[in-house]
């Protein structure tokens, strides 16, 4: 088997390894994110409605909606900061403190807010729906304790959008394979006989 073919096979194995999910139920993470966004929108609607009916608790409900939205969109901000500040920086170091709100840790906050909405609905049936959504979101978050356990707080494990893989190693390997193919192509062109133009005199 030729060397370029072996390198191509090795590259295919690396790509297959990168595509494999890290956890047995990787699909739970996007479900949590989508359901968290839906929950924050429902809570926001409850807060606006409660405040419009003259209850000052509507402002606290709106604040809780923005808190849920921040927790569920934190992974997106993390990816943006990692792209902006590649490597170590003070901004990225400060942002690492938000990993305290990752994984299962928001579950007690969600339970407290959900129970408060169910106990004090302010004559609004949507408060029960928002409370149940928060309790269900807390249950999903607790499932991450079972499914995605492991990894320290400094490892942004909860924040990843892409599969965990060393993409720099793959890209450097791709560059080396492309260089080898370019060398093989150049050597084959040198070995070929010069073509004769039929129209030449």
C-alpha cells in the first residue's frame, strides 16, 4: 500500500473518531438548550402579564427569565470568547467563573423559581405552565449529572458545540497530506515526456 494511501486512511480514521459522540446520550444537550430558550420566553410572557396586572412581582419574574436565558445561552458566549481570545487571556479567565452555572448546577435555581411560580401564580394560569417548564428543565439538568459526568470546571466541557476532538492535529495532518500529494504530482509531471504539437513545422 502506497504512503499517500496510508495517510488518506489515517485521515479518514481521525475524522471518524472526531464524529463519534463523547457521551452515550449526546442528544440531550441540544434538547436542554432549546427547551431552556422556550422556558425563558414563557417566563418572560408571565412576567410581562403579571406586571401589566399591577403586581410588582412581575419585575422579579422578568429578571428570572433573563437569568434562565443567560444560563442557556452561556455556551454561545463561551464559544465566541474562545474564538476572540485564542489561548489564555484575562477576559477568558474571568469568564471561566461562569462554569459554576454549567451542567447540573442551575437545577436548584430552576426548582426554586418553578416552585415559586406554582405557589404564587398571581391569578394567571400560564404561571403553572412556566413553573412546570422550570421543573422539567431542572430535571433535564440533573440528567447531565448522570450522562455527562466528569471533567473539571476549567474544561468548558458543558460549553462545547462541536464534538471533543483535537482539530489542530487533524488540520496539520491534512496540510502534510496535501504537501505530499503536491510533491507526488510534481514528480509525475517531471517524469512525463514532453508532448509534441502536431501543427509544428
